[in-house]
C-alpha cells in the first residue's frame, strides 16, 4: 500500500489495524562512472515497496535527497545539510504521528544518512513530547540499512570479494540494473581505484577519489545479481519490520 496512491479514508482504515509505516530514504549523489546519481534512493524505494507488499505495511513517499555534502564536488549531486535533514525528518514524523502512526521504519540506502537520521530521531522524540501530541511517548523510529543486511553482505563478499568496496559498489549498482535495466551504463574502468582515505570536505573527496569510486569495481555488477540482492534484502527487512511493529 503506497501512501501517495491512497486516499485519506484508506489511511484511516489502515490505522485501525496498524500504526506502522515504512519510509524509504536515500540520496541524490554521484556513484562513479556507471552508477546512477539516484542509486541510493532507487534501491531504498524498490526494497521498501517489496517489504510493504510482503508485510501489508503502508509505504510513504521516498525521501530522495539526503546528507551527501562530501559528494557535492561532482556534478549532479544534491545534498541537504544535516540540520535541514533533521528538520525534514522531524516534520515528516510529526505530521504522521498526529494522524496516529507510532512506528516509523526508515529503509535507508545511503551510509551518509545514518548519523543524521539517529540525531533526527532524538530531536523528534523531544519535539513531540514538547508539543504534547497524543501518544508521543509511543513513537519509535528505526533505521534499517539494506546494504548492511547480513544476507546481502554475505552475498556481496561471495560475488565480489574485496572489489565490493564501500561506495559505487557492484552490489548497489546491480540492484539499480535490476530495477532499471534500460538505464545500464557501460564504460571502461581504470584498474586503479582509490580506497582507504578518510572523508572530509567535498573538494578533498574529489581529489582523493577522482572517479567517485571507493575501492569498488562496479563493472562486476549484473541485473541477475541485483535480483538476488533485492530478494535477500526484502526478506530480511520484512522480518525486521514485523519484529519492530509487533507488541512488546
């Protein structure tokens, strides 16, 4: 059930059965020579919809832009500041909490979002209590990173070994190839790929990682691999969501 394709009456009926909602969140940032700029949002959205179908949960609109300031030296990247993202997440949750939702399951596609999301949750709990919103004390948020699922991690290591890297990875590129086969990109990769550098500002990142990859070889990706990652992530996160919303 997709929130944006539902009516308010349908949401009202849903809330009589469940207080849980899935919110996909990603990023709009460079992903190397073959990775789509929307990779993180594409992956999060596809998996969130799969989890929604498997669990009967409602899925909110995808938050496509995240915290990716360190990628902004590459054309096409769009980023929120952490403070802006915190307010955005807080406002999303506040509106939905007023309607009666209390369990917010964020399916995340971008590692750079994790710290800001956790900060946003802390800010939101305090904000809702200050507003004295009904059931504010029942609101709970959880971030579920699809790329950190144990089954996904295991398969990525089996398929790619050390060439999985940590950004513009073959696993995430494979998933976008499965979702959008018409948008597959092919280029020749340099055998040299930077890795192991710490992340500071955007200009420094561009110098240290000139083609946008971080120790990865996305040339190994295939749509068939993407289907495998999709199935594994949907299964594992479906179990995670059901555990999250179950009565304690």
